C-alpha cells in the first residue's frame, strides 16, 4: 500500500507517515518502477504500535529505541518500564506547575474583573498585568 493508504487505514495524515519514515520508525520498500514507498500490513501494525506509544507519552526518539530493541530480538519491556518510571514524576510535577498557573490566572481574572482598561502612557504598559503581585522579584530593603 502507498503512503496515503497506510495513513487512511492507520487514522493519521500522510505527512505523519512520511515523518515516521524519515525518523526511521517505518521502513517501506520502494516500487522498482516509480520509486513509490510501499507499505505492508506489518507496517500498519507498527504504525498502530507507534500511535499507542505516543498516547503513553513516548517521544519519537524513545519509540525508535524501543523498536530497535524489538527489531534486534531483545525485549524492550525493561526499557519501557524505566522510561515511564522516570517520566511519571516529571509529568506529575508539570501538572502541579500547571495547576498553580491556573490558580494564578483565576486570581488575576477575578481581581481584574472591575479594573478599567488603560492605554500605555510611557509609565505603564498594561495596568492589569502590572497590578498582579510579582512574588519572584526581590523585596526592597527600607
């Protein structure tokens, strides 16, 4: 099957298939007459595997490593476990950062609800942002 057929059957765009091919995740044969990339049902299964791995948060590079292990007959499962065990605390920390950001945004919207709009006057750019406390700035010593 050609790129467009694999993409359609895999539920992705043709550009996604081309990207995965450039990254070495898919290795199509070439048609001897016209040079078109030709994919097999095994490539479709591999594409589905790639999609599952992406849904679990694996990067293209990590998926390449996983596939290389499997292609060489080695179980990639220990690598997969290690990658997720490392990634999960990072994701939880990022979620905490995003929750804190959402709280700051909610506080800002609430405090700005009745503030008038202003125009830049050489001293102020946007009073809304400037009115928000800057906890990161050093405190002035009196």
